[in-house]
C-alpha cells in the first residue's frame, strides 16, 4: 500500500501563528541552532509581527494547522544594499530531514528572485550545522567566510559561516 506524503501548507506569518512560532523557538534543540533566546514569550513574537514592512516576508509551514517551520526573508533597507537580503529559518525537530526546510527555502527564494529582484541572499549558519549547510549548498549558497567565536551556544563561543547565493539577471539592451 503506497504511503501518502503529509500535506504541508504555507501561509504568511500572522496572529494565528504566534503560539506555534513561540513553541517552535522555545524548543531547546531549535533555539540552540539559531540566535534566538530560550523561553521567549508570545508577546515578543507578537511585537515581531506588528511592523507592516513589504521588505520583510515571514512564511510559516503548517501541517494540519500546526506550525512546523518558518522562514523570514528581509531585503536590506539601505539604498546601496537594496539588491541584497538575508533570511533566518527554523524547522521543528520531528520535521527535519523531511523536505520542509527545502520547501520553505524554495518559497523564500522564489519571492527573493521574482518579487523582490534580489541579486544576493545572505545567511549565517553555525559551522558545525552540517545538515543546514548541505541544504543551503543545494540551493546554490557558497561559503564566503568564517566568523570565529561568533556566538555563545551551550556556554561556549562557536564559529559561524557566512554564506551567500548570487543571482545575475541578464541585462537588457
């Protein structure tokens, strides 16, 4: 008997997702791979929802109405950096390795390419997060540098990689 793939839907982050996002990032396994602090409140996430800014797109992945991942893509506001943006993402532990991260990243890069016309998308990732690094490389991201002792994780300073994907659009004329 064939197995059916779970239905995953994507929505723009809104008020109805705040408790799910809070729970996602309060999972110690998720918090330790991001720059988020543990024990965040729903009010903190509500305040992050408040600004209506078309340079910032936040998308959640849902399975049966439950938040299982999210990605935030932000175009830089400085005029001379407006061709570039960055993103951060998280996927619930039980959904890692099941294509959710790929689908979130593909969604964000479609917006970056076809709606924001970004030529450069940047990210930082812990240097020992091999699964995330492999995902980013699959989408054309390349390592540009190493930040030594970049952030505290589990009580020690750890390194991160700076990665970027460059997209060149054909010139007209």
